């Protein structure tokens, strides 16, 4: 067997392993590591996520807050299309937006919590409401 054949065989084996790998993103779930456990959260239970330096605070619909040691950017990359970044410190679930206050540039969530909208993202948010 030539070295090229060996490399091709290894590549085929690795492709099969990768293809069969289980992914929670296929099921709209977020896997987070807490101090005492690994928790799987359905993304439809996430109301919004707030950045806090190199940490993120996940606000769930039941009022629970979970602080994890991941940046908002790294988390938002794993979330689906129903999440939108409104500010450098916030990512919201579109499903739980109650109202958008144009004058204050704030979004009121179903839980009545307020989320900021940056000037740069105002037009994006308006488009979401105009197309929704």
C-alpha cells in the first residue's frame, strides 16, 4: 500500500467519524458547562443572552439566569436564525419580543425586561418588525 493510499484511507475513516458525530445543534439545543454539571438547554427557552466581559448571562423564560464562561460572540454563533444581536451586549430570541420602543431604542421582552438596541442595529431591528 502506497503512502497516498494510506492517507486516503485515513481521510475516509475520519470523514465517516465526523459524519456520524452527534450534534446538539441539530435539535435546537445549547450545551453549557456549569461548575457542577453540563446542562442542555432547549434554545426556545432562552429569552435573551447578556454579555458580561468574558462571561455571558443566559436569561431563560422561567426567570432563571445562568452565568457561563463563554463570550456572547461564541454563543451567538451556535444559535439559530430566531436569535438576533441587538447590541454588543445582547442577543435576543425574536419569539419573546413584546415591543420595540423607537424613541428609547429599547426592546421590551415578554418578561418585561429591557434590552438595548444600538444605533448600528436600529435598521436591522426595524426590518425584522416590518417583515414579521
